[in-house]
C-alpha cells in the first residue's frame, strides 16, 4: 500500500501543491522537470517510483506554484520554491532536481545554501543557449497551436529511448486526448521560463556535496550538457559524476539502477 498525502503550502504571495510521503527524519525534496500534466495527477506512480526512500527520508515533491504570473522565469521559480520550503519548516534538505527542476535546484542552492545539505542534478544544464532550447521551442510551438498529439509524440520521442517510445507511442496519444487548453497554456508559460536560464554567475556559491548525472545522447539538451557544471563542481571536496548511455533525457525513470545510485549518495550525505 502506498501511503502519501497531497497537501498545499500557502505563503503571502502564492500557493503550491506537493506530494508528501515517507517516515524518515531527513527531508528530501524532488523538483520534477517540465511537464504538460501536473505531477500531482501522477502521485501514486511518483510515490511508487521513489518508494526506496520512504523509510529513511521524508519526501516532498512540489508542483510549480498554482497561479503562474505573466512574466515568470527559472529564477523566480527558485525564489518561490525556497519560500515554500521555508514555509514548510524545511532546511538542510537532500535536493534532487531533474531537467528544469535541476536548473531551479541550482538556483535555490546558490541563493539559499542554508536550505540544502546536498544536491543531485540529473539531465539538466547550467545555461540554456539557443541550441539547447531548440527542442523545447518546438514543444512551445506545438502547444500554442493546440497540437496535443504532436506535442506528446515529440515529448516522448525526445525524452525516452527509441524502443521505449515506440512501445508506448499509443499511450502518449491516448494521454494527449486528456489535455485541456488550460494545461497547454500553463505548459507554454513554464516552458518559456527556461529560455535564457543562466546560473553561471551564481553556481560558484554552491559548496555542498554535488552528484551529477546525464545521458551522453540526451536529445533534449544535446551532447554532454554537464560540461559547464563539471568545471565548477569538480573543485568541490565532495563531487561525483556518472555518465549514462542509451537511457535518454529521462534516465531517472528509464535506468534500472539510477535510484540505487541516488539513494546511496543521499544516505552517505545524511550520515556524514
């Protein structure tokens, strides 16, 4: 049985829903990547996926804020995420960020180091230049044209390995039929927030232990998006990196032993 709750944190500026599960004392926060559907809708699957952590950690998986302001970027998302963590009374968390969530996680850690004890980043980039934004720009175009099926097929094709995508092509089509115009509009706002994201001026503020992982054939961000981050993090006293091959941008979902690797890192850090 999966024990979890869906809760809401309310600040003076916004509200934010989150999934909460686990009985451990150490707080762990998972910042998911860009998605068309809310992570809250997938709560049972999310909890099942991270069930390895439930006995040793108190796990929080926040959605982006409920109401997205007209001009919103990753820096503001990071400030909102930090404010939500503070409102929940969390500090010294084990922070795991994937894709856009990784970009936000870097900005949170650099600006609010007291909130983060260790940081794991997967399938993300320090800077989003024009070439790296190419695939996401196409997703925005599809969403703006209300091409739900095209959006989900492009999403699946670029995020997952080819065999997985072909095996689940029809499932992507079926899910696309459930998407509302409101969800598409929200997706466009969140996707546009990624363009021009740049943590290069603040990444040097990150001094906590860092774990970095990426797939060598990431078709969303391009080959070796970790190169810039590696230059900074390799000077840290505690830094580890793992390169994957064949699991795609969503390697955190597709690689069988990825969560074992993440779990060992967080367990070592909380014991130190």
